[in-house]
């Protein structure tokens, strides 16, 4: 399938992890990808830079534009979008992947960290979407996708880490509002969230180290689910809060999820924010554990 051939994606935080996986999946179709991220120089604690990501995208079959961009800075975001449009002629898809996390209780959350999470997760998502909208209006099948959770108001998602939860839910509130606002323009706005933990630097460095990495799925599952979202009609699929494996099963007909596991012998760890009513596809079982609680 080459559904994204010639399409242009603007992806925040695409130098590694989930953002890069989404970029590489699109690159296999021959898409153009703007990598909007802060990492231009190698970091010993984090894999990848915008330049290594661009090289991977080009090698995979896409065209890449590496742009240093701090999504907290309005001028940088505008410049990044302008460069993307100048390079590729427009923007078809905006992916708000960049995010900050700190799983601290209220008294342990310093305001610098609080402000960082809200500036990236909520404000950054709003700013990037806002800046892309004029170009998305000109696209044939425009999509905005947030890597954010369903709006499940269960107190258990808030109690252990209030600051992070409300910052992350800000992204989802953008989905709720922008989907309604932009429906008449034919711009789809959806959220995508993993049922399980995903093997990224955040899992290794912040949440659970190598053990939780083995209990996770690869970023490929999010990339495949995002690709499926972008392949849908923007006028028919909007305002949805999608869980990766359920969407792949129900809309894509996927029945075998074993290939996404990091370690097939390890139980799968459930991610934050997945509503209890959301049942996994047939054959998928999760460990009975709770992150951050």
C-alpha cells in the first residue's frame, strides 16, 4: 500500500521513538516528512538526532527535511512550517507526538517541570496544529493526529501524577475541540494511544528500565495504526480517541499482534489512561499491573 506517496507529514519529536516510527512507515510509501525536533547533536542518554532520522527516512524511500524546532517557541514553529511548505509545497498531515513526562505527586512537582509539561504537551500541540491548519485546508485528505489518551475522567489516572495527567489531557481536549471546529473544513482531528507500554527512551529511562522494555510493544504498532488513520477519509474519521490494537483489529483486520512484542515470552504491560471498558482484541492478554500507582 502506498497511500501516503507524495503526501507531506509534519511530525513533532520525530528524531526517535514513536515519532520516528510513524515517519519511517510513511517513508515506505514515498512520503515527505518534516522532522521537527530539538535534538540536532547526539545525546548520550537518547538515541538519534534530526539528522540521523532524516538519513533513515531517505534510506527507507521517503524525502526528509530536518528542522530544529522547539515547539514552545512560536517563531520556531512558524519557521519550521514555512520551511516545510517551501520544500514540499504544502502539508497534508500534522502529527503532534512531542511530549514531556514527569510522574511526580503534587508536592514533589517543581513548577519548572510543571511549566515544561504544559508548554510542550498542551501549548505546543495547540501551537503546531494552529500553524499547520491554513496549509491543511488546501490538502486533499488532511489529518491532525495527537498521540494522546482517551478522555477518561477516572480519578485513578490523576491521583498519582496530577501535573502530568492534566498536561497530557490538554492534548486530548485539543482533539475534542478542534475536531468539532474543523469538521466543516474536512480536516480530521483524532487521538491515538497505545494499549500497552511502548519500547521508547521514556520507558527505559523514566518508568521501568529493561524489565518494562521487555514487557512492551515496539513503536511499529503505533506507526501502523497511524498509517491506517491517515488512509481513512478525513471527513468520515474525526473526533475519535483510538486505541492502537483495537483500531488495527476493527478497521484494519489485524488478528495477529505477536510480531509487535519486544519479548514474546514476557507479559504485556498495560499503559496509562486506557479505559477499563476498552477490551483488547481477541487473543491479547495483559499483565495485571498498574503504572505510576
